[in-house]
C-alpha cells in the first residue's frame, strides 16, 4: 500500500493568499485542498484556474455550514459553483482539479458523470461535527457510488474510546482507498498515524490559518514532517506517546522523536489527549503503543490502574512513565531525577541543605518534587489552595503545610529561599500577571528568591516575569522536561539518549 499523502487545506479569503501558502509549504506537502467556501465572493470566478496556477494536485471542496464549512447560499447555487469550477477541462490534466469532494447526500448526476468522464476523482464524504460515527468499515463501503470514488468519514469524537474505534475498524480494511479521521485534539493520532489506518491522505493546516479550522485538529505541515517524520511512518513503526488532558502544547514529541532519528529507530512519539486514563490504556492496547509519558491529570490515576510499579512511584504517590513489558505495563517516575538535575544546575548547588523551600501546589508533579526536596535535605512548606491536600503531602516528609492565599504571605516569605511552582497555572499564558495566570499574584518578590517554575510554555510565565523584574534568578521547566525525557527514552528503548 502507498504512503498516505499530505494535503494542505487552504482556507484563505483570496486565491493569492492560498497560493502564498503553497509556495511557503510546498516541500512539506503532496497536494492541496482548496476550501472554496472560505473565498470571498469576488474570488470565486478564479476557482477553475486555481489548479493550473497551484502546480500541485488539487481537491475542490465547497463545504456547507452543516458539515463544518462556510457555504450557506443553498444547494442549487453550490451545484452551479461546482459546475463552473469543473468546466472547461484542459487536455493537460495537471491543470485541472484532480479531486472533488461531494458529500454523501449530494447526488447530482451531471456533476458526478462529468467528473468521472474527465478523470476527476470524487471524494465521497460524510461529516459529523458533533458526534462519533459507528460501523466505520461498513459505512465507508456504502459511501462509494463507484469504485473510482474515495470514501471519507470525519467525525468529532466524544472520548478516546471513539478514536480507538477508528483503529479497530481500520484493521478490517484491505486497501488504502479511503480517508478515515477523528477530529479535534483527541483525534490527532488518526492524522499522524494515517499509515496505521491505511488512509489515502491526511489533512494539514499551517499556523497562519489554523484558527479557521481549529476544531478539526489539523497538525501543522512543518511539525508533521520535521517532528513526527510522517513520511517514514508505516504499519510496523513502533508507537510511543504522551498522555494527559487537555495536552494543548508539549515539547516531549520533539525530544523523543529526535532521539529515534538519532538512533535510526523506526518509531514515533505522539500526543494522546484523554480525560480518562483507563481509556488511554484501552487505546494503547488497540493501537499497540509501547510506552507513554504521563502528565497532568493522570500521574496519580496510574497507581490505580497499573500494579507493577517501581518502589519510587509508590513512595511518591505518582507515576509519569509507563512501558509495555511481557507481563503488561510497568510504571516509573522520572520526574524526580529530571527535576533534581535541572534544579541543582540552576542553583549551582550540590544539595538543599540549610535551604527553606516553598512548593506551590500539591498535585502529581509536586509529589515527585517534594520527594526530591527531601532527598536533597531541604526544608519545605507545601502551599496549596486545598489545605487538606497540602497537609497530606507535607506529612509524608515532615514538611509544613499552608493554604495558598495572600493571608499567608509571611509564611511564604519564611520559605522563599527557593520557590518551586508545580501547578499548571500560567501555562500558555502570555498576558501580564493576574489572579488567573499567576499562582503567587499576591506575593511581592524581594529579588532574593530563586524561582523555579516547572512550566516551559511559555518560556517565561507571568509569575517568572514578575519575579525576574524584581531581581530574582528564575528558571522554567524545560531542562526538567529534557532530563526526565532522556530517562524515559532509555526506559522505552534500552538506549541512552
């Protein structure tokens, strides 16, 4: 079976805007989809000339609003627009649309016959922007009016179980003459692993226009090629990943996939978003995933689902790494070593003896960090909005506990030699410090504190920016991510990074 093609979805308001994107991303793509429903009305007369200018195989799509598009002028007008765009067929077929997308219920015999006569392949599509679709293999077969058509099903999953269903159903398919996709963040695996589900193509959108189709879960063409190495993925490629929720941004794929390339391994590491860790395990079993990094909010749920854990995981109460073995899944914690190495490098110290440390948060990450601080001989106070969770964690290591509130600024000041921020507050925020993005918005930095924030996107969080402005030495969590990722790589592959 052939390698899935990479199709750049074009959603510009003008033809020239779309052509500029083709020029920029040409080396990363095999074909393009012209979403004519996004074009301004005065641009639509130029649709039929687009393939000859684009210089790549083109799909013509005029998507209705009911199917997630922008076209709303009615089916009669849409039929006319299709007819005009497909008329005046050139003898040089490379100057014509190579494909046209007709929905399942769009049955216009003249258009279908004309496309068939002039060698324009029909993609027969079925979309559901709100719900999952069942019996996928059977539905794909029913979609085709002729064997010359390519059936396409795209739906919005409600859970990772719905995405698992895609892989289960794809196992029944014998050829690659179909397009089967789950949309949104949970469906990213169906795009990156298109070769595993025998897809004819996968769709991608560039960062410049990704907001136009944000709900679809397209992967940027550069990321698809340079981070996930899409064109080298095949049915035998080993799959690893990172799971959490919402898992909006992570640098872990960049680290792990670079390691596989460096060592010449046929492997890929992908994001797996899910609210349920149990569903993650079911998905991993279906897809054959070999190992996973585990992040917020699943680090504690691992303990309930995987009995074979290294002693450290039980002691900490959190696990961030699982790997498949002959006896099932095994769990590890690499946060401790990653944090320890990066913190000591930041401080220029060998341990935390005689240091008073404020640990902000009492979740899965803070459990590993509290364990590490104790191992490094530091004294600490756990600050958390829910005091009971702070007390539970603090008691394990003989630390103090305090409610995270402005009323306890004096206590925070006493433990401010090193402030370690372990929550997700501030992640992806580029705004100035406020109550929503800065967990210590009420605290006035003196400039003497050393501030370590485990967040690494953005590189400087609002809290870090405020601390640095006061004269504090600050550090983000990227080196922690990198060092614990190196250890995960070794656990996954038995190779040093």
